[in-house]
C-alpha cells in the first residue's frame, strides 16, 4: 500500500524554497490517506519561523473548505498552534471532532499526539520501540474483509478470505504496510484513542520481545513485514446472527438467510478449517452470538480435540443461550475454553434489558452463575464479564464489580462504547459520556472514582485514563 510519508520528507528538505501554499498542499497530500502521521507532527515545530504564514494559509483554506477537507485542515491548524505554544487550546479546539470521527486514525492520532504534548512524562504516548504483536499473530475474519486486529481499532482491511487463499490475505500488501507501521513506531493505521493496548501502555518493548523467542528476534532484526507461519489467533466475526438486537450493535434482529449460510459454509470449509490448523486460539465470536448461529454451532462441533489438538477457544456470548443443556451439546468445548466472556453491560435488570434488547435478566443471571460454576470446577480456564460503558449504564460500573464477584467471574472488562455505524453523530455524542463535553461527564468521573473499580479483577480497557487517576489517589 502506498502512503505519502516520502512527500513530506522531500518538503522537509526543501521547505525554505516552498511557498506557504505549496507546504500546505504537501501536508494535505500526506494526510489524504486519512491515516495518522506522527512524523509530520514531530517535524512541524522545526519550522516555527514559517508557521505564522502557514497558519494564515490554512485559515484561508478553512474559510472556504468543504466538509471532507475540514478535518485535515483543522488538524494542521491545531498542530501549528501547538508548535506555537498553545497545545491545550488546540486540544480543546480539536476535541469536537472526536465523536464525529470516532473511527478515524487521523483524527484520533492527532488528539493522541496533543494529549502527549500536554503529558510528556506519560510513557503511553511514546510508541517508538514498542511492538504490538497482534498484526503478526492475529486475523479477524469479517463477512467481506479481514483485519489484523479488532476492526474497530484497526479498520484497514487486508483482503477478503472468501477468495479462498488465506496465505495471500495474511501477507497482502496492506498487511505488510500495517506491520511496517508497527516497526517504524508510527502505528498510523491504529485508532490510538480506542486501542486499549495503547491506552494502557501495554505494548511490549522490542528488546523484551527479542528475548522471548527466536521467532521474534529474527522478525524484529529483519523488520519483517511478511510472516511465514499462519496466524496464531483467529477471530471469527463474519456471521452477525444473534438472538438479540442490542442498540449498540444493530437496529433490528438479524439471522443469516439460507444463501448467506451457504456462503459461510463454503468459507468455513475452504478457508477457516485449513487456517485453524495453524492457530492456537479461536474467538467465537465478535459479530453475533456463537450459540445463535447455525454456522458457528457446526464449526465449534467440527473443531474436535482429535482434529485440532493445539486449538483452544475464546467464547463471547450475550449469555441468554449459555445454559447447561447447550453446554452439554458441545463436548468439543469442554476443558478447551481458555476464556468465556459474557457481555452484560449492566448490573441490574432494567438497564440490562434496555441495552440487551430481547434479553431477560433472570435467565442471564442464572446462566452467568452456571458459567461461574464451570470456572470453579475447572471446566473452563477463565470467565470474564464485559461492560461497555455508555450514558445508560455508567452509574452501575461499581455494582457490576460486585455482580462479577457474586456470580463467580474471575475478571470484568470495561470499555468505551464504539460507534459501529449504528448511531448518528448526535446519538453517539449522547451516549459517549466519557467525552469531556458530555453534559454528564462530571457524574461519570465521580462514578469512575468508585473504589470498587480499583479491584484487581477490573480490566480498565480504553478507560484507563479515567480509572487510573482514581487508582493513584487511593
Ligand atoms: S489497534 Fe492496538 S491492538 Fe490493534 S494493532 Fe494497533 S496497537 Fe495493536
């Protein structure tokens, strides 16, 4: 995949001979791929003497810019303003873009950069020299696209697995460009505000990774962008079939029709089953519910320990169908589930049934308790509750920790609600209580200071910036 970094490097060398208009043209060309360009943000302060004329040029273009051009111009203005000594004001100026462009690596990367300027001692803002292992180990298979990480954090597709050649997708040009961005520390394809690994500074220093194995040492020494072995982790997220229609995910219930089921049958037979021979962990599912999908049910039964002795499962469910009877139907899962996740998003019935449209709280609580029994009996290795924070449920975050303990989960994960395209901008802004300009943001901060959220069982996901200050104050 081509991107425009080199154009800036050329401008960089010859900047004194360029007019402000030519410099802004070049910057806009660089940003036209809508990816993050931290090398550009880092270079801007070097030209501080030229910045007032560049700012005037950007401002003039903004006055007559159409909607598509405005975000990149506003970002350029903000980066010049930050270099001229106003990073806090510039962050406030850019913040309204956060909700409207919640999936944009460019906008979220620019906000991440400005937050880093304001918090220079915080190591999470320094990505160079740290390695995210996911793009070298994982694929997420969606209905018509494939990603090297969760598609809501890394939306660039590396190809379509329906074409039948998983090796071509795994090492496609797009896959290689993404891996290059990990090696060079730009992480330009990643949504830096949404990624919990970046937000919690969980990326591994390259030196430490080198020590882990010859595989990593060789890969890092060569800055390799192709990976010769298959993905170790495969997230199956192509079938959206679900027994519920949660408002955060979809507007109405969805079940694959016969034609779509036949397409998934072919995908599973021709691509997924061969691919999983190389994998160590399979996620079912990030797209719907594994027990509601005929395709996933069949696949889980086919993945027997005899045929796939090295494979383990991560199961993600809304919990409504996770009954003892269903569990008995899937012997292939027994003692092979590394992680069971039940996505609950509430600690009380009314909120749960509002956010899990079609669910019944008494059934889910009974099934969660059954999952706790499986964990206690050693039938599964781990059990996590998942809580996606939004305006309707943030007041129940502390109670959800108590709930997790009561039903016997080992951990509870909190994360921000993502706009998967289900919401309009205004609706997402109303839900995104973690945004600083949300009318209930102060109440959210009070809820985030609940001491129960400092429990070691809590995984703070991409809410670390709100939970961690409370932890430090404890
Ligand atoms: S979004 Fe985060 S987890 Fe995904 S590849 Fe980028 S750094 Fe890794």
